[in-house]
């Protein structure tokens, strides 16, 4: 008989109240033990195997032709991995909304459209001293809530402007005047600016095969277009400069924009060997799906820009490790040397923590003066009166959304998802979705055979034997599980269960016991990075789930695919048990394990029923959500080009699937 999971839970609660002989309160299990460590070790091993192959490829770049071929490859793959750049340049529709007159420069408040309706707020610093046309800087802001107006960035913009350099400093998406998550009543951000306002829409974009970096890069490219409209600017002496997240943007724009004469990337360059574990992958624009498995690293940003002027700037006590930066510099310098431009790249350092400190800025002024024939730029930084962020605001309210209006990343992602759905459904008419296509879309490794099992302990509750076991679901990966064995098992039905709350959660245990009391053999499993196998929560910064998911994206191995493989392995183990031999198999998934059991059922093709509880109904719902949280493991780059969950359900058979209490994204808005 088929039971909806919600009903099973109710029955279990009633049963426990009447006949419990032992307490069922789940044992509190520390997260992040051996299971999380094993996953980390396997991923790090795969990273190192890839890096060794990359080392060989870089070592082979010994002549100009090989370097130029590498540069072409970087540019092509970089563009592909961000999901391509917009086709064609549309009118900038640039407007100056105000002007500040200062002693040695003026500041124009500029807004331009990098794409139709997608507006960028910027400050244009124009020198009063000297004779133009002047060299120019495209200024990229790091993760400051006020974007372009942060004191450390203003210090650079103001200093070089006072010394004869035009600066166009613009706000990135999710910062400054471009916040995309605002309370319509208060005008306050509903999630923090910077990393959160990058990663929340960025993960939605990943599902459509794009990276939010494409917007950062295109905004910068169109910023160069704007600079070239200004008579004050020397078109042959435009460079980009930024720190931290701004160093990220400058590195990227240096790859994509050939009109730049130089790049200054501060407090960003390191290498993936040093970044991988701690501090780990950063926000969404810094994680390209397939970047590492494609054989790329930080030095490829500089290599692609060679032989143009390039300055790497590093704080010696940065969390972007200085040793990684030094290795990247040496690797890049060698390639610049092959092109006869060894002196075009330099690396400056200062005994400082993360940030564009005064010592780093002053060294940058000296480099700029020499690199761009602008001797007046060099020298110690004088005290300049910096502007209050509000004074630099381009918009009347301080936000585009509440004044001038703008399109948002979410809107454009939803439009792309809708377009992908139409193409996908047309393609499925010609070639119906099948198990192989689902595996490929989930980036799954091929894992076969019954997993080795190790018994850890056992106990009995109400006549049901609970055996704690470990399953080795693939080489190097073990996951925990609990096997529920009724004393009078009928052997006709078996259940495999998983929940993002973990196998030891009260609700899952009660449901498993209810199934077992019906005579069913039950296996409750924690796929890798879930339940007992989850990583411990991090204090501040990026969540542990985000970072392990991001490592998978970089390697073209989605965590959802890995977890689905674990469930498939659990199913093979269950069928190998004599108590369940030949039994009809049911799958039950709760929370973010819900889609996993759907994937497993469609791939396996031989399950009796599938039930989900509090799980998403579709990725379309996730794309259309104003906010999502704790679903990083479900993010699979490019998934919506191939499938969505309703199509997976169709493969299983609609009559076999029950979705109970689908997750309501509106509850996140209420909770916040």
C-alpha cells in the first residue's frame, strides 16, 4: 500500500505516543567528522591531479606560437564559462546627473546602460591640472557596501585624478547604488550587499549556464566605451584597476577587453592550490563552472593579457595567500618573458592585511607613472578630503531601484530560464529525456557495484533492530546509514530514505520506524555533505555547504550528482540484503534530498514509488524565487538547458510520485 510521507509521519507520532519502550530522541551527532574529511580529501586529490597536468601544459609554453595559442584558448574558454557576453553594443544612454567641483579635479555623476535598461552608476574624475588627453583608469570596486565610494577606493581615485589621470569608478551589481534586494517600504537591503547580493542571484544564474561575472565584465567593457567618448581621455592609455573584488573584476576585464593598455589587480591574485582549502572558494562571480577541470588558474588572467602592462599587488598577511600570489607571479612572468615582455609584469607587496593599503597604493602610483608615461602620478599620497558616500551618489535616492529604475540580474535570469525551457521541451520531443541524459546533466561519475558495508553498532526499539553502518559508495568516500530490520520482515517492500535534516533527525527516525512496523526493511542514509556527513558550520563568511558545492562546480562535478550517486549506491546495497532481496523499492526524500531521490529513481528505472516532503517542485520555482537559502547542493551549472524536475517525474511515471508539502520560498522572505 502506498503512503504519503506526511501521513506516515503522523502515524509514527501516534504510534510512538502509545507504545514506545525506548526514547526515540535522535542522538546529537557532530557534523564535520571523518565523512566530511573524506570528501575534502577526495576533492583535493582530484584538484592536485588536475594541477599536475596543468603544470605540464604551462611548462610546455616555450615559444611565442604556443603562448599565443594558449591566450586564444583562455579567452575562448573564459567567455564560454561565463555563459558568453552580450551580443553587440547597445546605446549607452549616458547621463550626467550632477558635478562636484574640487580643487584639482571635478567629479561628474554618471549613469549609463551597459545593456538596454540595465543601468550602471559611476563617478568620473577629471583632472583640472595638466593638458589632456589624459591616461585613464577604469576603477573597479571591491566588496564595499558603498561600492565606488569606499574610502580606500576614493583615496586611489582622488590621488591619481589630482595628478593628471581620468578615473571612471563604477558600482558593481549588488553594491553602492545598485542593490537588487531592497525592502520596498524601507528602502533597506533585505540581504547584505556584496557577497550575498552576488551569490544569491549568481547561483540562480549558474542553473542557466551563465556566471554573474558576465555582468561585471560587460559593465566594465561598456565603461571603456564611455571613456572613449570623452575628449579628455587618451584611448591608448586606458587601464583597469581594483582591489579585492575589484581586483577580481580587473583581472577578468583584462582578459575580455583588448583595448586596455594595462591591468592592476590588488589583493586577489593567488592560486587554487592555496585558495582551495582555506579560505576556500569565494562568491559566485569568482567561481567558474569547469574552470579548474579545464586546466586554468589565476595566472591565466595575466597570461591572456600579455604583453600589456600588468601589476599584481599583494598584502603579505592577506587571506589570499601571499605564497600563492608569488607562484602565480613567477609563472606569469615566465610567459611574459617568452613574449619578450618580462618587464611588463610586476609584483608589489606590503606587510599589511587584506586591503588596498596606503603602501600598496603608493607603489602602484610609481608603477603607473613609469608604465604609462605619466611621471606626475608618482609620489607619496597626500591627505585629500574624501567625500561622504552620499555626496557621490548619482541617483536621487541613493539607489537605482527606487529612483531612476533599472533591470535586475534576477529579471534577466528568469527570461533566460524561460527561453531555455522552450528550447528544452522542443528538444525532448525529438529525443526524450532518459537516464543517460540525466546522469550527464548532473555531471555524475560512473559508479557501479554493491558498496562495501561496515557495521558499527546496533540497538533495538519496539522490536525493530537498528543497525548503524557505513557504506563505501565510491573509492575514498564513506557515508553513514541506519538499517531498520523488522523482526517479521515480509521481504516484499523496502524503503531508502534521505533527508537534508539527517538520518538521525527525529522526524526521519519516526517515519523510518513507522515503515519498519509495517514489515518493511528501511535504509536511512546521509549522502555526502548531508546530515552526519555534513561539514561543520563556518563562523561568518561563506557557508560550508556553499564552499563544498563550489569546489564541485569548479571541477564539473555537482554535489547533487555526487549525492545522487550515493543514493543509487544505497539502493544497490538494499537490494543485496537478503531481507530485501526481490522487494519492491520505495524512495523517500525530505528537504534538499527530495530532488535527489527523484534523480535516483529516474536513473534507476525500477522503483515502486517516490515520495518527497518539503522539497522544491521545480528548478523553475527556485529561479523565480526572490530569495533562496540552504539549497547550494542542488545547484548544477547549466542544468536547465537539459531538464527540470517535472520532466524527471515524467521519466519516473507521474503515478509513482507523491510530492508532499512542497517547499514555499515565500517563507524565507517572512523569516528574514
